[in-house]
C-alpha cells in the first residue's frame, strides 16, 4: 500500500511539474512579445542588448515534455516556438538586413526544443503543417520578414489560439500591402504564401480567392486577375 501511495505521489509531482513548465512558458512568452514587439515590428537591438528573458524562455522550452498535453496546447507551443527561435536566430547574427543573409537560417541551424534538436523548417513542416494541416498557421508563424503576415505583440495561448489565428488572417488579408487590389486594371496581387502552401489553402476551396474573400471587408470579384508578387525578405525590425 505504501508503495502505491509513493508511486501516486511521484506521478502527481511529475504532472504538476509538467503543467508548471508549460504554464511558465506561455506566461513568459507573453511578457516577452508584449515587451519587444510593437506594431508588428521587433526590437531586435534591445533583445540583443538584454537577451536574458528570451534565453530563459528557450531554456525552459528545451526541457518541456509535451506528452499528454492537450492538442491546442501543443499547437500553441509550436507556433510560439517558431516565432521565438526566428527572433533568437536573427539576434544571434544581428545586425543583418534579412534572415536570408544567414546561411541555413531555416534549414540548417538547429534549436533544442522539447528535448529535440529541430530546425525552423522542422518546426514548421513536421510539428505544425504535417501535424495539424491548418492553413491558419501561416498567419501566425512569422519568418522575420516584412513580407510575412503581422507578428502580434502577445503569445499565442491554448485557450484563444484559434481566435488569435483567425484574427491575424483577417488583419493580413485586409492589409493593402499584403493583398494588393487594383480596381483600375482589375488585378489583385497576393502573397507568395498562397503559392508556397497552395494545397493547404485549397483543401476546402476551389481557388485562393475563395479563402481570401472569407476575411475581406470588401470582396474581390471573379473578374479580377490574380498574380503573385515577390516576397519582401527585409527584416521586420522596429
């Protein structure tokens, strides 16, 4: 009987520690984004000077055990981890003009996350795209470029994740710099994310504009010719 009680006590401590670690992660991440992101821009210089909070968050995240966590918690964790490690990678080489200035930025540099060594591409493809098959993820993860959808000044939280991602989709799609509508020429230029991840955006729709028009305050008619504009990889620095 004593052995059973001891085992139950150890399990209780283990589950409590896991919950505390993941809760700390979201709380600290929220503080970090509020402090360092403003109007979609990141204060890389300030983070470079004072990296303590970012390093603390990432050190905690490296040890987190996601086993048994709810699906939305896992999804929110990986969205935040993508954004945090993009910032970490840029700060490590700052000042730079673009993440593309760093060789292997997305597909070679690895980060220890939840006890795994992963690249940014690993997080995006394996942990988010393959695991969840959710096109709204592409409005939440930000690759450090001005061409990306806007980065929010708060962490993505499990309880509000879907609402936050939908809100970001709406902000991006109604931004005239992201969806460029020309009534005179009857053309609309859309971001390359709709080309790169076309299969995901068309999983439930016949064409990209069907997805886009869900969020548009002013709908774009079928008479508009659709073009893809070149991605702006310049750094989204404050």
